[in-house]
């Protein structure tokens, strides 16, 4: 029986202990980081090994491949892509060109991932950026206009889906105002609830029909001053499932981040108790993985139904001129000064 968590692994191939762990504990999926990625054949082999261990040929393989500074697959093995903010700048000058570039970026990334067996990309980033806050989001955001963020986020998601890759929008219900990096400490946002509804929540509400989303480790003091969104029953029930009306698969951001406290079993229990469908654990450290698995329930009930719906939303890739698309994206991004690294 599947368990309601996603795991990482330590290196470029599965260790015997990891193989045994995945076979016994049956995580929903595997997430890859730069430490796991050397070249195409190695990644394909790692993907095959994980799927063989869990006994599911369609087991989800996830990655964070955004463009800009968040790319697990990097040159020279894979193309560089502009950060979301570059696409936002283009859209501010020419809405049609910006939307086209965003779709192309999603479609090209999907082509890169599809040939490796990677089926889920933690993208688009729908955080609305606010000046003077943490650079944890920074140029990963399309910009400060919620409607622009929603439009470009939709285009990227559509591009991913056209290439047979499932998008995961993040970081719900909004991380753009955070004054700290949740990898390092717990951010607190003190904006009034009405301000959040007019700005931060808007892109997620516009894209609430997407199949999957990731929470943010950020406290919204106007809603729940005691818990970050990931472990807040109030935020998940009243904001994410309520005002935003998202009924897709909801996973946590990485449970290893320093924004969360307690041992890993406590963290996993708090995340599931708050209403997240899946706990995401990325470090690849086997003792943490075991603690997460021990505290994680089976993926059944509404969470199981949402997981099944998400995978059912994954289409076959459509035909696409990859070289032509890359040339077009480079020309469009070049209009705002972006060039791939030499």
C-alpha cells in the first residue's frame, strides 16, 4: 500500500538500504536534486531503479526545474532557461510575447524531463513578489502584479502539460512577502488578510483547477499566528481549501527545512494533521527517511483520490519542434537582455 510521502535519495544510484526502504515503505514518488543528476543515462537508470524497487512503472519522479537559479539539470548537459522574472519583464512590455515565452519555457523543460522519465515538475512559482523582502523568492517570481503572475503561471503549466509533465504550483498560499528564507528560518508575514486576498492568494485562485500544489513554510499572522501554512489546519482548511477553493493534490514543501521544528516524525504528523495530502522529504538521509515513513499514513481516502486524479491528469506529450521552440524562446528572452551563459 502506498504511503503519503515523497522521498529523496542520497546519490546517483540507489544504495542497497534505499532499495530495501523504498520496497518496504512505498513512497508515492521520488524527488531528484543536483546531487542525483550527472547525465542522461545515469538519471534514467536511477529512475528505473526506483520504479523497480516500488514495483510501479508509473511511480512519479519529481524535480525542481524552474529556470534561473533553480535548475537541478544545468549546462553543459542541459539548456539554461531564464528566471521567471525575465519572462515577467517581457510580459510587462508585450503581454502576448511574455505569455508565449512562458509557454515555450514550460514546453521545453517538459521535453528535457520527459526523455529522462521525470514526470512531475515543481513549477510554476506563483508567489507575488514584494520589494524589500527575502531573495528566497526574488527573481523566481514573475513579478508583483497578481494577474500577470497568474497568466504566466498558467502558460508555463500548460506548456508542461503539453509535454506530458505534471505541474505543481507553489508556494501556496503565497511566499512572496516573506522576509526570511524558509530554508534557514521561519518567515512571518504580517500583512492584513484583505491585502493577502487581493494579492498573494489571487494567482492560486486563478489556477485552482491545476492538479497539484505545494505549501509554503510561512506564517500568515492575520490567519494563524502560531503555525506556518504547511502545518496550519486553519490555513489549509479556510484559505487553501476554502477561499482559494483548491481541491487538488497538496504536498508540503521540504520537511527538512529549518523553518519547521521538532523531530522528523513530529514534523510529518503535524503536516498530515493540518491537512496536507503528502509530506515531501528531500535530504536523502536514510534515518530521516525512516522517521518520516514511520509517522506517515497510507495514501487512502481523499488524499488517495486526489493523488489518483493528479496522475490521471498527466497527458501524453504532444508533437513539438524542440529546436524551433528553443530558438524562439532565446529570441523572446533576448528582448529583455537575457542570454544563456557562455
